[in-house]
C-alpha cells in the first residue's frame, strides 16, 4: 500500500473538531478533499502526523493545546485605526465584535484575516490576528482514500 510522504497528493475525508467537540470542518458527508502535502492546506503539525500512514487508514489524531496551530501570540492582537480601515476597504463599513475581516499583505499579493474583538466609539477596531484555533487542542479524524 502507498504511504503518505512529503509532497504526496491525497484524497481523503477528514473532520476537525475543537476543544469542546465543535466541528470546524467535516468532509465525511460529502465529496472527499484532495490536497498536496506541503502546500499549506493543512497545518504543518497535522501534515507531520499524516506522514507514514498507509492508503486506506482511518484514524484519529489528537493534537495538544497549541500543537496544531501554534500558541496564541498576544502581540497579534492589535488596534487598527478607522482611518486605515477606510483606506483598506469600504469607508462606510460598520464593524462589530466577531466580524472576520480580510487584510492585504504588505506586498499586495495575498491576504490575512483578523477577527474583531472590540470596537471603540472613534471607530478603531481591536483585531485578533491569531488563528482561531491557536493555543487550543484539536482532534483530527482522517480516512485516507488515495495516496499518490
């Protein structure tokens, strides 16, 4: 049976749940996912746990707090002034706690997301740029359908 290696192309079903069992993503009831290891589609920690598994394997991987998406970084929680928000997007946009906003990377070639934590009266917004599962335990169930 083929085994997962770095750079493998995978067809798989997977379910990721957070620390209280809340389902983050689940492909078991639909089409399987296809992805290439090392392309950033899964966290590096999850990919490392897949390496060496054989095609046909159905297993559960328990990742400790911070293992799957790193530890929470306090310096990644930052205030963004309303003036900058206006420059980067719609000046009429109203932000609320819980909103997830896409920001362009400095080179303009990509984007990253921040979740609004607090909105001040002057329109400044406190954004958390940590991954939503940073610092949390994650359960990753996988069924490897194909390995190329």
